[in-house]
């Protein structure tokens, strides 16, 4: 009996998907639970697993865009035997004692460090025309493009800047890092400090924790913070829920979990919905200064940037300090300039007094 491979629903607004990569070929035998294909929608990448064991027939090739609910192949049910492990060959007897000595083994190659990207690589076919090439935009890239254009068209966007001395956080991290890792099994990074600082700033300036719907202002009384993650296929913004209730360790572990999901292509629609504010860290790419674009329907976004040793004036003298520029882009329809500046100053105060931030978190 043949079982159809069907493109599943991926959210109310998703109507189509792109076949990014088949992980098997027509005629291959698969077992129930094996990964068959990766599908790209305009929101996330998802992997389809085999519902039954059997022989696969592919009817729609990679690179094709298909409707939700479409049949892209089938599995003819049949028994698939487990592949036995190959038996190790017995070593030949040594003729001389010298020949029995093993040769020194080369050191194993280091395992490459993973990066938070959605797998697999974009396999959209391209056509070459002289000195240029052309390929169709992926659904995710098209959605991002539309989203960003609409954000600028439908809001009165403005950006204000400040800078923060990162020395206090760097010194505190160095002091408590070993204890933190031993207790929680993860490192204390910068993002948990920024997330906690954003929560305090949102409490100070509630108008930024709000959004416009028609002729109404919806005030949020929760603190679900989106953390922008750049991938090979574009930007995704997974949301860390209830950040005011989470400890530094819980925030760091949530970020690690999302990074793993991004590497495995497992981020789901539910992971991306419902954020009230976004933090974007362009500093990981070396960005010194930028004007991030607000993620609708949110009213503001905080941009982090690279840490740079710069001369700064302290107590009447010039010192070299690790400084970071901060950028707050906001919807001027809802947030006034005074409120935006107050928000950024609160962020700066929290980050330059990180021990107090951690103390408040422990209460």
C-alpha cells in the first residue's frame, strides 16, 4: 500500500512551501521516522519524517514551490531490515615482534564549532545569463522583504543612540563564570544582561511595551522578548517567554535551545509569535553602528553592536574602555523622543551596574 507524502499545514497564513532539499532519492528504502525532505515556508524551515517504512517515490523535485496539502511523493510500505554493523576483521598475525607494534595515530581533526543557522543550504535552482545569474527568491526571503518594507511604510520610524561601558559586565562575567558554568552547565553571556536590562527599561517606559491596532493602543503587561538570529536563509526572531520571571541561567539556556533548533531547522511557528520587543545583535558580525528596523506589530527594537576599545572621559581624565553603541529604533506614532531617551538611559544604567541587576534578579 502506498502512503502519500503530503506538505503539512504550517500556520494559518502559510499557503505554500518550497522543497529545499530531499534527503533521500527515488527508490531508496527508508524506515519510519527517517527524515525525508526539508521544506521552506515564508516563516520557518521544517523537516518531514517517514510515516511508515518502505520504498520512496519522489514526484516533485527540489526547488519547486507547492501548495500546502500537495502530494510530493509516496512510500510503498514494505519491511526494511536493519543494516547489520560490519564485522571487524581479525588482525593478521605478526611475523616479527617489531611488526606487532602499532603505528602512531594522527591526532583527530577538531570538531568544527556549530553556528546558529537553519539547515539545509538554499538549493533553489539558478539560471546563468552571460555575466549574471538569476534564481527565484525563497518564500522566507520574500516574506522578510515584504515584512521590512511594510514596517517602514506603515510606521513613523526614528532611531536614537547611546553608548555603554561594557567593562563592568566583562569583569563580573570573569569573576563568576566558573561558578555559573559549574552550577548551570552553560556560560553567562551578554544577551542575558541585555534581556534583563530591557525588562527593567520596559517597566520604566510602559509605552514601548505597547502596540497600535487600528485606532487603539494595546498595552502589554508581559515581557516576551524576541532575540533576532541571522541565518543563511534570513533573519528569524525566536521569542523568550516571561523574561521577568526567568533567571539569567534560564535565559541563557533558552537562547542555547533556540540556537540548536536553528541549526537543526526545528524552529516552529509557535517559537516566533507573540514577542513584545526585539533585541538584535549586529555586533557578532562586527557592526559598529546601525539603525535596526522595528518588527511589527512591536513598537521598538534595540540594536547591540560590536565592543570597541575607545578613549572616553572619566572623572576628568581620558581612559581606554570597551564601549558599545546602542541604537533604539521606535515607532514615533506611539513613543515620544523623551520616552525613547529615557528607555536607553535605563538600559545603560542597568548594564553599567550589572551586579545590581543580578541582585534584583535573585530577590
